[in-house]
C-alpha cells in the first residue's frame, strides 16, 4: 500500500517535472520579452545577460510613446479589429445559424476554403483594386480584408454553438407563429451569448495580430501596431528596451484576452475539428 | 391512439408568422437563403473574385503601372516558374523543407507533451493554459523578441548554449542555419496546437485494450507502441495536416526575422512572391506563383478532408 503510494507520488513528480521542462521555453520567451522591456539599454545588451537581477526602468515604454506615434497605431489597431469583429458578427452570426439550422454543408465548406487559401493570393488583386478605388490607407480596406481572418472563425465556431440550441425550442416558437428572424433574434441568439463573446474575442485577436494584409494596405494614417513594430526594426531602432516594450505592449492585451476564451481557442484554430 | 399530446412533429405545418406583412412573410419563407446572403456576398467579393482575378492576372504581364495595360502572355509565366526560374524552384523546395522541419519538431514534441499532459498532476491546468499563449501571441512581436534572442554576440540564445557547453551559433545571421532558426520559432509557436489536438484524441481512447494488455502482462512501453499509437494515429494525422496547411503559408515570422535572407536562405514561395509583387511589381509573374502556392496548399487540404472523412473520432 505504502510502497504503491510512494511510487504514485514519484510518478506524479516525474510527470510534473517533464511538463515543467516542456513549458520552460514557452514561459522563457515571454519572460525575456517583459524583462528586456524593463531593462535600461546598458543592461538589455549586457553580456552575459542577467536573468533575475537588473535595474527596472520605464524608459523603454516612454520612448515608444514619445519617439513614435504609438497612440495613433494603437487606435488604428483597435478601430480595425473592432470594425472587423463587428462586421464579422453582423454577417457571420445569421450565416452560422443558417448553416446549423438548415445543414448547409456546402456553404460551410466554402467558408473553410476561404481560410485555407493562402492570404497572399488575395493580396495582389486587393492591392490593385483598393489602389484604383483610392482606398489604400483607409480603415475600410483594412476592415474588409481582415474579415478574411475574422469571418471564417466566427462562422465555424458559432455553427457548433447554434447546433447545441435545442431544436424543440425553435420548433415550438415556429408553431407559435414566430418568424425565423424572431427565432434567431429572440430564441437562439440569447442562448449562444457566451459563444458570441468567445468568437468576438477570437476574431479581435486574429485581426489585431494580422501583419500580411496591413503591411500592404495600411499607410501613414492607418498603420496598425504589427506594422509599426516591424518598421521599428527597419528604422534601426537599436535600443532593445524600446523594441521589447513595443513587443510587450502589442501582445500583452491579446494574451490576456486569450486567457478569457482559452477553451474555445483550439476549436477556433482547428475549425471545429477539435472540441474541448 | 397516443395518449400523450403530440410533440411538435414534422406532420404539422408551422403557422405563418403572425405580425408580418407581405415582405415579412416572403422573408420568412426564404430565410434559409436570406440569412447567409450577406456573408455569401462578402465572401464572393473579397475571396472568390480576387482568386479568379489572380488566375487571370497570372496569364498577363503587368508592372502595376497605370500607364501601360496588362499584356496577355498566356502560360508564359507558368513556363517561366516551372522551367526557367531556379530561384522559384529553390523557393518551392525550401518551403517544403521548412514545412517538413517544423512539422517533424512539432509532431514529436507535441505528441510527447500530450502524453505527459494526459496524466493528472498538480498544476496541470495552469501549465496547459500557458501552452495556449504562443499560438495567440502577435507573430510580429514574437519575431522581434527572437531577433534579439538570436543576436550572435549579445543574444541570450548563444549564452544559453554556452551554459550547456556548446559553441555559439549564428542563427538567422548565417545562410547555413537561418532556415533552422526560423523553423525553431515556428516549433515554439505551434507545438502546443499539436499537443492540444492529440490530447483531445487521447481523452477519447477506450480503456478496455489497456486493461486487456495489463492482464496479459504487457509493459507500458509495449502498450504505447501497440495500442496508444495506432489508436491515436487519426488524431496525429489531422493535427499534422492542419499544421502543414499553415506552415506552407508561413509569412510573418520569416519576413520579420530575415525577410528571406541571408543570401535567400529563408526565401520561401510566400516571401519570393511578396517581393516579386510589391518590391518589383511583377504582378503577372507573382500571380502565377500565387496560383502555384494555392495549388500546393489545396493539395494538402484535400488530403486533410479525405483523412477526416475516413477517421471518425
């Protein structure tokens, strides 16, 4: 008995140690990003680097806001991500409901294909069109193109939620003379509210992170955070504290949001192939 | 006959909506087409049309100039990428090699991690939550952090190597190691996805074969080799194909870490065609590469769809 318990304890400790070892690189990269952002330049580029003992400064964060129009970039990222998510929900929720309710498999697959096609194969025509329409460097162009990352996620995750709405409830409402629009709006949507919240956050995160579309279609006025940070490298910003502060400020909000919807992330990333 | 009140059964036609005019009734009748219509319109406008346009553009020669119109050249661009452009051929091979590198690392580590995380141990939930973070972190920011970590003289990566008694690497600063260094970032970012998919597969495994194996006196290792691995194969295959589709399209981290350099050592199809289109404005030529990449990714996706159909889990 006792020997068995000791063995189980020992086994548990081994697994715990292995799990820690696996997660060490994950944690380390984030730890390094955050500590670098707090180090003064001399210590950020010191060799050998210091892991735990260093003086803390907010100089990096202050430089990000004084030397670069970082507030504008943050605002741009917010406008585009919120716009993409709002538009995505407005057209994606009825579509997801319809796919779940009337089993429109073909439509679902079409949306999935949109996610599979390499983003870069849209970029050339978009660039040509938006240039002709004089829409390069406008929020409109960015919001529309970011829908390619937002809309498929919204639709595919929401199909799962709408399928879980009891069919009897909808049929009862139908017999009571409720229209499909009424059922969608007053019966189904209130029931899937947690799902809407989760997909909204997912779509926001992936729009916020998008680099490829914005690097071509954003301009001086609408530059989003990922592009701004990329430009900092090419402008030979040599202060590592500043670079790390910028990286931290882009990615920290997204990480916090992701923690709120962690159960749905794998479902979202695998388009419903894996439900948790 | 049946004492119970009839349930809302298919036999009874639903009543027409009460408070609705002619328009409302029409909308009600055609709801299944009206609901997805806005999404379909948007998909057509921003996805279908551009793809068709890209295919058409791949048959032209055009320098994105408003002064000269596109010139129709037929299959000339395709002839060029297939037969006469060693740089494109290298980019294709590099893309496949990068994908193979990243996937091998991610699959081996991801399956191992899933096996560890399948056990109960203290703090498992917290550690599993941490595993999600690399997948949602902004790739640009992560790339930037790796740029600093990979620095040959000041970076922490070489310092960690020296602690382990290893000689320093040049990481992304040498054409010999750059592709591996970039693949390592991809492994860092996406191993958790494989782990979580395989973990979901592990959760659905039946218990009986293990009990039988235990009674037969099979060792844990043999049980893994002959029971777990075969049962887990569908989950692993799906995970790998999912990753393959995205790894073939990797753009952000390569562009931020190396922009295809040094000496084209990390120039994948994506990077090459991006530069052809937006640095040299060879729109037609770049479009033909886009179609080629599209075909490659669609090939991987068709395999995925076939596998998913056959693997019920």
